[in-house]
C-alpha cells in the first residue's frame, strides 16, 4: 500500500486555505509555542505600588519592600479534529491522486476552515474580558455609539489601536455603510476580498462574518491581536492508495487547534450582544463584605471564585462554590457561567471580616 502525504504534495493549497479562507488566522497572536506540548502555563508578573521617595527616612527610603509575585494561566488545547474520505479508483492512479488533491481543497474550504473559525468566534465570545448585552437591536442610529463604547473600553485600558480587528455581522455592516464615519470601503479593492476585510473604522479593519459563524445574538467583536491566540499544533493530510478493503484512495486529515484569551490582556476583547428571550448575558453576582457569601446566581449556573486576587475566568486557583474561605482584607472575585448563555462580569469585593 502506497501512502502519499498531501500535506507535502499539496502544501501550498493547505497554507493558502488557512491564510485566505479563514477570517481568524493571522489576526491573533502566536506568541506561545505549543510544539510538543498540550498545555502551556503562562506566568504574568505582578506590579508593586509606586510611592514617593523619602529623603529623610532612616531606612527604606524607597518605600516598604513588597514581594514581587506572579499569576498563572494554564492553556490546554482541546480541539483535535479529523476527517476520512474514500475516492474510488478511476482510470489510472494519477487521476485518483489528483482527485484526492481537489477533494482536499473542497474539504478545507467547506468543512475544516468554517469549523475552525466558528469555534474561535465562540471562544472569543465566551472568554472575552468585556461582554455587553443590550435589548436594543443594532441600527443606523445607534451603531456608532455602540462601537464607540467598545473603542472607549479598549482605550481606557491602554489597548493599542494598532493590531485591533473589528468583526461584525451583516446587520452591523449594513448599518455602518449608511454612516458618515465609515471610511476606506472603496480603497481596499481586491485586498478586501482576499482577507475578508471590507472597510475600516476607528483605526481598526472591519471584517464581515457570516451569521452562521457567530454565536446567536453577537453583533460584533473588537479584539486586539495580542489579547488572544489561536494555536494550530497539527494540520496535515495524507492519502493511502489501495488500503485493505478499498479500491482507490483513502484521504485522511487531522487538525489540532484551540483559542485562548490571555488573562492579563482580556480587556482587549470586547463583545456586543443583543439580548432577548433566548439570548442572555448573565448578571453580576453579589459578594457579602462580611464573610464573603456569594449570591444572585442564575438557576443552574456555576459560580466560580478566587481569593488570591486573580481573575476567576482564567486562573488556575479558581474554585467552584458560593462560600469562599474569607477573612479580613481578603479579596474575593467571582462570576457565573451557564451553558447556552454568556458569562457574567466579574464581581470584586474586599472582605471586612
């Protein structure tokens, strides 16, 4: 049985499919190396207070020394996808192999890439640093205000303008086209067709996303490239010629990928959602200052908290429950999540007892 590795024979086709077909690829970070590892632990250095230098102090003129610590985020890849297709032998072996290559192109563009993008958008929307829900639908009269709120959120958290991408659904794009603020649509030309970009606003390229790839209710996602990563550990394909039981070619492919939002850069991901009876953004929890009891959760929701100052959405120290072990000056951070809904913002409370 002969084996032809299509990832080598048709490598240009695979590379082009991910580069040109995917709306996510090349717009997110690839800073962390997952080669040879399923899990990567990211350590983020914490800062210490900046104080006035004391020239008259007998000691510690720079201030009281504070231990420099770090927070840890653990990223574990989970999406290990594959496909297997049979191509019956034609007139000769070469035609069979060529047909396998054509099949690979179709499989990539119609199955692999859409599934990859859909998963990435779902994860961005679930792990975003800021998810804002509104019962008011997007329209020409409010689209700029909604986008301005996203821009202000990133600006106030010092997220650079360069490197941002604005992903929008068709409703938002149609509303934008009618506004004076929407720029550069005609200047992009064929480049816009190649990478999905259809314009630019507030310094961010605008990428229109098919409705089926975005979670229900999501209007737009404003994301900075370095706020999230979409690693691909494996993306290859091969064909087996005349394997046992098959007269022809067996084409197989495997794709191992995931998407993560970095805890220390989560404010670089902003999601706008229109809520209704079927789409809900969970509300903030209440943490009692005395004792730390957590309340206000949605029925069936999971409450997750930390007591070490880390963000429970991303922290390795996060715990499930509503009764954290407290104590005076302990900082409790908590949020809730539930399948089929968007997670709540994080509630932070410094305990008095």
